[in-house]
């Protein structure tokens, strides 16, 4: 952070940085030290900044009790990928794309209501991908007419293609059948 009068801080506001002392319980401090020692975090300040960015980005303002919270209009839950796979594999394969589209349409409503952006607008794709990444759906990259998804939460490309079609209002062609997935965005 920058300090001094009139200088901008990391959040872009003018003013001086403020110091804050945080007293951690011994177990919390040991956990933080372990993260730093293992190279998972660079330090306490970057860790807290990352946590605040995630909190702010996901708009997790409405905690009910541990395990239940809301992100905008949607209730969010931590969900094992194995459970999603069980659900998917109990749906007939010929319905996977359709089910994926319905899922994409549902998250589209959530993102549009929460962020106030149109998910089908190409200019908003980076903001949409950031939201999906924050919610654990994977890492999304777009180049020309190709969409690549690394570390996808949805492991079946047919379901994932439908999901992205419903969310972005596009038609996709599957180019790879194992992660990282590559999809071609077809011209409308």
C-alpha cells in the first residue's frame, strides 16, 4: 500500500494507508504460517487481501450460519465434485446437453441479477468468467472463436458445453473430450 497525503492506495482512493493490528488465535496463526511456509501464500497481507477480494467479489454479505450463505440472489453451498458426477451419470446421456443448458440459464439469471450485466454480451465475458472462477467452476480463457476451460468442476464436456451455451447464449462445438476442454464458438 502507498501512504502519504494525496497518494492513491491500492483501492484507488486518495488518502493515507491505515495500519491495523489483528490478533490471531494460536491455531489460526499456525495455519497461516503453514500456508506461507508451503508457498501457498506469499504473506499475511496478500492472504487477507485475497480473502477480502473474494468476499467482496462474491458479495457474501448474508451469512446465515456455517454452511449457508448467499451470493446475490443465489444460495451457495460447497459441493463435492463427486456428487455432481453421480447426478450427471444418472441422467441419460442424450439429455446431458439439455440439462447443461438449463443449468447455464439458471446461473445466467443469478449473474445478471447480482452483477447487473448481460452474460450474452461479449464485452462482459471476462467479468462472467471471473465470477465462474470465484465460484469454483474452473478457469476460463477465450481466444478468437475458442473457449478453453481448465480445471472444470463439471467433468463431462457435453454437460459443460450445454452449461456454457445456456449462460452465454452461444452454440458450441466440442473440440476436446478430456480436460482442459476446448470448445469452438459457432457463428450465429
